[in-house]
């Protein structure tokens, strides 16, 4: 049973994409994962397909998938960039995406290609407004 929006966690200093990926910027790099809302809708995550380090993607490109007990869902780049690191822990423990969507469940770290793209993403308040409209 999916949780109510009020029961989910959203981070103040993260940015959110329409497709429910989050971005946590640190200088010219950023961590990318999926929001608590997205993992809650998917159910228990059982597999994460990761890209290769060095792969480059434009904003909106598919960079991997998450598979849950309910469905397979594509992952889309919230901003363009190059894969600097992948969360290898997800290979053996994909449930980290379910249990720790903003910490241990990060999916990739990217080198941001165009910092201005970050501004096109939603802050926490805007993302919550979008979710309430779904």
C-alpha cells in the first residue's frame, strides 16, 4: 500500500525532476537517485541496472533502470553529465534504494555538464506541489 505524501521524506537541499529523480549538487558534481515517492510507488527494489563510469548523457536521457516486485522503471538524467561513479553497493543490495533513497540508495555520481540545467529542476516545495496534483 502506497504511503500518503505527508508520510514520505523529501530533502530540502535536493532538486527534483518530473520523472522523480533527485539531484544533490556538490560543486561541479552531483549524486543522483530516485525520490522517496518514486521508490514507494515502485515497491521493493530488487535490481538496479547501472551505467558505466565515463558514459555521458544529456538531460532526459535514460541512464539505467530500477526493477521492483511490481515493475521495471527507466531512470532519466535530471541534468546532462558524465558518470563519475556508480553505487556498486546496489549490485548486492538493491533494497538500499527502497530503504535509504537519499543516502545509501544513491545511484550515480555525475560531473555536471551545464550548471544552468540544475536551475530547471524543482525544489522541495515545487516537487510536493507537483505530487499533490498527481
